[in-house]
C-alpha cells in the first residue's frame, strides 16, 4: 500500500464554510451563531471525488490520513466555545468522509486549543473522536497564530494531553494553523518555522523520558531540521543531551511534504528511513505545476520513486512506518485483511 500520512479536507461543502463565516460574525456581534447546516452525503462526495480522491487515484496512492483544513483551524479566532463548536463541526465532517470511503480515508481530528484555555476540552474532543474511529490528532504548538506565546511542547502544561494520547495510543502531527502575524506568511514562513521550533523545543527538554511511547510527526519534511542536522546534533551536545538518535528519534518522525527532488534526496540521506513517512498535503500549500519538471509540486510519490533506496526502505516510507506510528490504523487495516 501507499499511505499518505498528511491530507487535509481543503475543498469543502460551501455550506460548511458559510457557517464558519456566520459563526465568526456572531461572535463579534455578541450573538448566537446559526445552527450548523444540513450537509448531504452527495455534497461531501462531490467535493472529495473532484479533489483528494481524484488525485489519489491519478497519482497512485491508496489511502490518506485525513484531517480538517489546517489553515482554518484558527484557534486564535473567537473564544473556547467558538473553538469547541468549530472543532466538532470539522471533525464530524472528517468522520463522515471516512465513513463514506473507509478504505481510502483514515480520520485524524483537530483540537479546540483556544489560547489561554486549559486542555480539558481538547482531551474530551480527542477521546470523543478516537471512540468514533479516529486514529490520531493534530496538535498546534502555537494556538495564538504566529506569536509563539504558548508554553514549549515540553512544558508540563501539555502533560494531561500527552497522558491521554498515550492511553489512547495515538500520535499527533505537530501542525500550526493560519497566521495572524503579518510578518509570517502562513505556509511559507509560519509552518516551516513552527516545525523547526518544535524540534528545538524537544531537544531542550526530556519529554520522552516521561512519555516513552509518545509519538509526533513533524510535517513539511521537518522544516529546516534535516538541512541543519549538524547544528541540532551539535546543540544537543552543547546542552548535555543524549545523541538525537536516542533522545528524540524513537518518537519523532518527518513526512515527505517537500516539493522538489533535491529536498527529498537530502531528507532521505540525513534522516533514518524508520523516521520518514510518505506525505503530500496535496490540494494544500503548493498546488501548481513546477515549470522545471512539468509535474505538480505536490505529487510527492514521484520523488520517493526516484530515490536510490532498496525495496524494504521504500516499503517502510510508503506503508510500514505509517502503520507503526498509527497503530489504530494498522489494526483497522488488519481487520479488513489489508
């Protein structure tokens, strides 16, 4: 199988987006939002079959680990009640997609991480979603939307969530949302910076000594980390931390949302195969055609196919590592004889 670990529902039924606009307007006006609209299965099928499902088939992948649109998680908008309602609406829609196409989409949830709120609502939403068949969550390390005021990921503030993740045996993809900081372009600066910052936070702490089974996927190829691998190895040494191989890399994984061959070649050369999961984030940050190749930037399977690696390594990147990092997915696939 080819399992894409990084997919978002980016082209949604119009009524869903319209309700979000109405919800935000109601919050600003101090009034109650309208009821969430009725969205038919046909509305969902139209958006999925014209976009993610079509491209999966065209590009030769079998399954996507699927979560709400990252750029509109927007935890910085509204208050905790707004975030809870929005998270439930988005997650329920993801659950419906997975219910309509169970062999193609594996659901992952967003969490209602309103800035300044406790993690109680996020834990409750994670437990609700996992009970409904979800296999993981997205964790925003900067719910403030580009100002990095949240505690570092190693802070004990996060421990109740990590305890829940460990008990449920689910990983988190560390993924920020939209940027409200005009100095940080969302996908070109904020996302890559957050990926890199998260990795450095993990180096500075000893989180996995407390949670040895906790698992994080850092997307977009790990941000700047593989390119500066020597810097991070050296910083770990200067901070009197163990070598990265034992300090972090039994628990931290990178995806292949890197949109050129040289970048994937570097990722595969620097990072152990066991820590790389195939991902594309297609219909996402970069949707155009590369004029140098004539192919879509986010058709990342081509880059993995072109790597000079053996069949075992290719299988690990395309399938094996995803099944290991997402054990609930592996259990679901085994139950279907896959």
